[in-house]
């Protein structure tokens, strides 16, 4: 059964400087575009308060369900993540902080805090991991063989 997901935006502080990680991100975006409208928006690395202001403005305009990626967030397995995405009936925004992480006010503004792992990753790796997990979630929702149990 094919599950239609609303639009997804991945809001990132900073750009992809590592060419190999950028190539991986493009691969997952290409795969995802077959199933969902997904957009990556980058904002420039700035002082934490300036990043906060820009992120809060973009979040408030979106009207979407916001997941802020944070070490304090809930860490779920891929199956539960797919169930969570499948249960949301409006657009979704995932927010990835830069080198200094996300400002506390951005975390408070989010509907949910999500952790990909107890480990800390660069924002570039986080982007690739998040895109892969969104792709995996959609594969689970569509009963595709990508996810193995």
C-alpha cells in the first residue's frame, strides 16, 4: 500500500562542503523525489542569535510539523520513525543546526525534538543520515525491500 506523505522541508544551517557527503545527499534526494516533494533549504552560518532569528522566521512561516534535530531529542528506531511520519497529515520541516547546534528557542518552537543517535555528528553527516532515514521510512511505509528486519 502506497502512503502519500505531505511535503517535507529540511532546513539546514550551513552548506555541504564535503563533496562525497554532498553526493550522497543528492542520491537520497533523487530517490525521495519519486515519492514525496522534498526541499532542502540552507541558511548561512552566523552568530547563534542571528541563526535563531532566521530559523524561527522560517519555521513560523511554514505552518508545518517541525522536528528539531537535537541530542536531547527522542531516539527511535526506523520502524517507529516511519510510523511517526506516516501519522502526520501536514507538511513537515526538519531543522538541522550548524556547528554550535540549535538555539534553545528553536528547540522550544519545534513540535518534537528528534535524535538520530546519542553520538554527535557534523551537520553534513546529519543531513545525509536524516535523508537516508526519511528514505528508509518511506520504503517501510510502502512495503519495499530496502529496510531489512
